[in-house]
């Protein structure tokens, strides 16, 4: 299901990390390839992401965010979705919250990826207080896409390393939906050591679904951004929440597989670029 005649538009609010494929350098190409116009509101400009690479530069662009918002508002543009990811400060949480208020419509979708942690640990630049601020932003979203570490931070719970039980995952999904969003997509879900994937919950239908793929060894940077961007691409192309999660899980896993097979540096992001033909087929755009 898709409508090739009308171009949908997304506001993507993330950092621009020049090297290392995450955030905007992932969201822009994936959404554009999926036939979606994407406007970028950069939260920071870095030479690389902060995961496992030292010596990166970091230019905080907080001061530009309200002027961007004001200018976009003056142009009377609207967005089919607002997609926020990596935010660098409390002030940015407030700005993005105001952005939601300014640009929310009856029909658009607000997706918050509460980027702040993985593998049981907060990313270096964040504090536990930041997690509380991110929780407030999630309360305003229509859909949130945390990994398990981020989910436990949002809920003020102790991180558990897994494998997980279905009861545990479904308890997390319900509690996350209780924060406010109608839809929750939890990533990094596994019930055994062979498969990994995502769980989805839609509060409006009460439906829980899972999408799994075979686990690939190693830990790769930027995969959460590949996943969330693809999920949004699916939703805006008319696919259901569980269909979109399935598309995103497969595309992310195949990107990891190519990177693993090429024995590329795990810190430098995954090869999602070679997967575009397959992604466009899955999205029924070709
Ligand atoms: O992919 C998440 C992410 C986004 N942006 C920056 C990061 C990270 C994870 O480390 O450092 C700057």
C-alpha cells in the first residue's frame, strides 16, 4: 500500500555525526529512499558519534533549534511525522517538546526514539536525570522506539541482561504504553541465544507482535537509528505497526550481516546502503 503521488514530509531531529553512520546520516538516506521528504533539525554536529571512538568534536547546536522552528513555522510548512532521536541537553528536550506542540496536527505522527543508552549503560554524555527528561518527551509521543536499556531507564527499573521471558517483555510494553504513547516498539528483544528482534504493542487494538531474525555475533553502532528510520518509512508508506517492525528488523539484520561478512569495524556503522533495492521491494515502491 503506498501513494506515490503525494510526497510525505518528516522533520528529523537528531545530531549530525559526520563519520560513523548514525542519526541524520542514516535517517536522511533511508527516509529519502523510501520516498519521504525529510527536513533536518540538527541537535549537534560531531566529527563522529560518541560510541567507542575517542577524540570526537562536538558542536552543540541548541542555539539554532528555536530559530529553525520559528522559520519553518513562518513558512507554514507541515509534517506528516516528527521524528526525534539523539538530543544533547535538557534544554533540547524542552525545545523538542515545544516543537511537538507547534507542529502537531490531527493526523501526524510523533515518533520519539529515546536515544540515550544500550547494553545496560547510559551513553557517556548522559546522566540519569536526563533519562527522566526523556521520559517526559516520550509521554507526548504517538510512538516510542526504546531498546531494553532505554525502556528500563524510562520506567526507573533495574536493567536485566536477558534472555527475556514473554511475560517480562509484555509487562515492559504495557508500562511503556502507560506513559502515554499509543504504540510502543521495543528493540533488542530475545527469548533465546539464536534469535533477536523487536516487540510491538498497539494500545488502541491491544495487539502485541514480535519480529525476529537469526542473531548475528557482535555489536554494531547506529543499528537503532537504521531500525527506527526504517520503521517510520514503513508506517508512512501505509504498512501496519507489526509489518513495519518486520521490515525494519529484516533490513537492519541484513545491514549488520553485510558488515559482519565484510569484517568491517563495528564502530563505523552498518552497510545499509547496499540494502536499498531489497528495502524498496519490501516497501512495494518498486
Ligand atoms: O546511534 C545513537 C547515537 C546517536 N548520536 C550520537 C551517538 C550515538 C550513540 O553512541 O554517539 C552522537
